[in-house]
């Protein structure tokens, strides 16, 4: 039996591997089976004017105060030598600021690379949980399983609160004796 469907895969990378993936998946031919790319604290990001294929969901979690940005100057169709510059990261206010650097990215205030890894000293629970929920959201979109969980949760809570009023009357008719089998 031959499977003819196209299998989509996600990519999750940390540190230098994240930098490699961000650069590698800029080429549309490399993204044919990729549905989502999530990178945690890359050491280097592509030029902020770069655009990824629209079929791929990209999310980057930046940590620290600086990040290296690689640019390739072009003049009249000719590409120049790659230039690497260090840029400041503005962490914004609160637990995470959204940046648009050619793709979706978030910064986290007062965290260092490693904030999402439980076994490291840099671990920050709040930033980790927030990054995790954002990662899940991107993966759901990548797999076309984007459902509104908040709406479902509110329906669940509403059902619980209304069932507490109905339950005593419902269970009053139930027998406390086990039924005998014929």
C-alpha cells in the first residue's frame, strides 16, 4: 500500500541550531514539507526584511539583550558579502513583547537563553509557560488544527456552573441500591 499524502512536519530548534534553521528555511524549496518552525533564542537571525514562504508558520523566542542579524546587501541584482551586525533587543513591557522581524517573534524581559529549559539555571517559569503556549498555538495553526480553546473552556465552565444547580434534582431519582442482573 502506497501512501500518497504529503506529510507535513514541524521543526523545533534551540540556540545555534535555531539560527541554522532560520537561515535554511528561507529558501522556498527547503520548506516543501515544513508546516511550522519554532526557534528558541537563536544566536543569529536573518535580515529583518527577509520573508518566509506563507505556507509555513514561523515563531522565534528571543532572549538576552542582543542578537546578531545577518544581512546580504544587493545592488542591481548582485549579491554582496554577508554582513553580521549585533542589534539590541527591546524586551518591551510585561512578560513578552511581540516583534515583527519578517516573521513573528517575541522577546521576554529579564530572561537569558535557556529560559525554557527546566534543567538550567536560566530557567524562568513564567516566560517558559508563555513561550510554550505560544508555541502550541503556532503548531496548531501549522497543522490546521487551530481551534478556539478559550471558547471551549468557557463553555465547559458554564456547563459546570449550571450543572451544579441541576445535579441535586437529577441525582435525587437515582437508586442507591445496585441493580440485579437478570
